[in-house]
C-alpha cells in the first residue's frame, strides 16, 4: 500500500526487548517485548512496513514501523451473548410476575 | 545523548516529577514515617467553593441523584420483613466526559493551566484519560494519554480500546503499550520530553476535585429527605474516589454516614501478566488495585498520594465479575438506565448491604459511568467468551477469576463479601514502618498511624508491639 507524505498513519515500535525489561516484570511478560503504537502524519512517502517519522496530533516527532494507513476503530458490541437476554426475563418475572414468585 | 535505559530514567524520577507537578512534597514530610496530609491538601488543593466554581465553569458536577425504586423493591423481596434500605445512584455519567473522573480532571487541568503548562499527560487506561482529554479540550491545553492496551498478541480489551477512541475524539494523543509496569518509564520520558504537567490521579487537586461529589450527595439527601445518607458505597481501585467522596461528606458535616468500599474480586490474577491481561473482564475497580493501594497508598506516580482510603473506610467488600455484569443488566432492564459495568461494582454491594438495613434508611451508590461500543456488558462478555472464559448461570461465589464468569442464577445469590479490614490496617502499619530506616517511633509517628488507619492509640500500640517496635 502506497503511503504519501502527510497521510494519517499508525506506527509501531519496540520500546524494550525481552532482555531490557524491568526487573519486577512477571516471568511470562519478561518473555515478550514492550511494544508501542501511536498515530500521526507520515513525514515521508512510504510503504507499509517501512521505518518512518511521524508528527503526532500534539506536534511531537515519533518514529517506528508504519503498520496502518488511515487507522480506524474496530471495536464493537461483540457477538450476541444469550445469557444477557435471560437476565431481564428472570428479573421481571421475579419483580412483576405474580404471587408464585414471592417469598 | 541522554541515557534512556530503564534504570537511568527511573533514577531521574524525582527530578522529572518535581518539574511536572509543581509541588515540593518534601515540605510536608515529618522527621519520622509520616507527613502532614491535611496541610498538603490545604496548601496545594482548593477550597470547596473554588472547586465548585472551577468545575461549574466546564459543566462538571451537580449530577442527579436517582432513586432506584425497582431495584430497591427487588432487594426487599430478598430481605427479611422491614429490611431493605432505599437505594439511590448518583448519575456521574452525566458529567461531560461520562464519569466522576471529570471532577478530578477539571481541577488538575485548571491547575496545570494556572501554572503555565502547555499540556497535560496522564497514564491511564480508564475513564480518567477521557476526563483529562475532555478538560484539556475545554481549557485549551495539549493532552497525551499513555495506556496499557494490548497483550503480546496485539489483542486489546474492548473497554480500553474504546477509551482510546474517546480520548482521540477530544483531540488527545494516545500512546498505546503492551502489558507491563514500564508504562511508567514511558510516562516519565514523555514528561521530560514535553515539559507538560503530570495530571496524576493522585495529586491533591485531583482528589480534592471529588470532594464536591460527597458534598453534593449530602446536600441532595438533606434537601429531599431531611437527612444525610446512612451509607455511601464507593467503587474502589486507587482509592481517590472513596477518599474524595468521604472528605466531601465530612466537609458537609455528614460525619455519621458510613463509607463502604467495593471492589471486584480478581484474586489470583497478576495485573502485570501478559498471559492473564485479557483473562480479566474488569480493567479497574478491582482488588488488583484496591488492596495494594489501600495498604501502600504511596505506590502511585507521586511521592505522597492524596488518595488515602483507609483513613475513611468503615467497611470494604468484594463482589464478583458475574454479579456486576448481572446488576448492570438489572439497572438497564428495571430502571431504564444503561451504564458501563465498572461503575456498577458499588451497586452490587449496595443491593446486598441494603438488605441488612432498615426500610427507612438510605444507601447511595455514588457513581455511574458512560457506556458504548466496547465499554458495555455485551462486548465485554463476548470478549471474555472469545478468550476462553466460561460464562454461565450459577452461584457467583463459585467463580474462579480468569477461568469463568458466573452470573447469579437468582438475585438472592448476590452477596457482598467482607474483606478483613483489621488485616488491611495491620498491613498498612507494617508497610508504613518498613518504608523508613528508623526503628524507633515517636509520638508524631503514632498519631500518623492512628489517622492513617482510622483507629485509636491502643490499636496501633498493640499492632506495633506485635511487630516488635518500641516507642
């Protein structure tokens, strides 16, 4: 994918390799690097995967491997969870459902 | 070139912090183990009237107090005759950024601007980030939020990803990191690089900002019911919510009101673990923050935290993830209030504690938080299921955090479980002593420990004796 200077991108950078991690980090976390992602305007033409410099929204210079052009949000309301539907039914039955359900 | 290794940056911590907060904490330190908390709050905070003015200018505060009539009725069905206090909720989601954190951020950002800082930085994955970003937008400062967002596979909690979106919507720069305490390192580097203000959650201005909440609660109850609330329940993580609310109640003269802390029980999960990061379904309001911050309050990102919950807490309970999700749905289905789950931790506790109280008593849940894509029980439960967490109906007390979420099969199974406050107080005393080299304590130290633990001389002396400390 062709990225042009000035495009809004997301870059990725490793802050610490596993051997550089803080001493108090638990064992499983120590096996993996500390990684960072930040967005900004690309300061050169590039391809996905290239090392670039960006200017963030606050005007800071950052650098890293460009991983996304025009990044957007993908979080959602997730998949249907059938249990949730049952909660309202149960509660309304207990509260308004008649004498049988009262203690 | 500057040495930016982990140890070098941590070594510059005190210097960076001093420049980034504008408080010289050393002036409040005593010779012994303590420091003058009230003097720190007085000299670096704001008066209640000033805070109301600051917050009012940006539409923060004066949130409605809503009576939960159907949830109260449900609690009464589970309770003994004559029992079941009236349950109220303070709708803090109606603050500009969607949570009570706007109160903290309003003060912090106002203070930053007053001192001439060009921007603010906060290290937070939660509602505080959007609160700081929102306030920075209103007050014309730049804003950077540093988040712990992803595990090593690049998978992020939907709740945190939503918070990033919200911060960016207010014009903030969001730096997202994988799991680990080195977030603090990155935070320090950014403070050093930008010269921005550290809008820490734990400064006197931030904590004082919550005092207006406690004050409003008392005033609203007095105006409508002619008395103060009998019990106020606060969701507890870093302790600022509880501390600020309790101080506000005291400033209103509501000294009889009992303060209860409530946290989601996530015992057994390590908060800095890469593999366990996405096994939890709550990113705040849980015991992973609540217990350590209660017993070592100064573990935060400032030398002396203004959040000191043990000074104010009368009772501390835990509830389960399944119970909180269940009550969040109950709030929507029975009261027509769709809110984010994390703030409802206290609601679960209130539903249970109300059943111990008389019908004419008042129990208040002091916050709600906004909801939306990612930050809602549907995506959070869906995400849990995708991560191998079993979701089922049953007895929530049989839960194993990180393995399952048990929604109560009947609301009568919802029960707040008391944490041993005595044990926490002992732990606090032990930690306070271990932080200093002196083995001999003076009268001032004794007084400090009494206030820190909300106990008396006899109590602290007996604990010290057990620890082999002489006066």
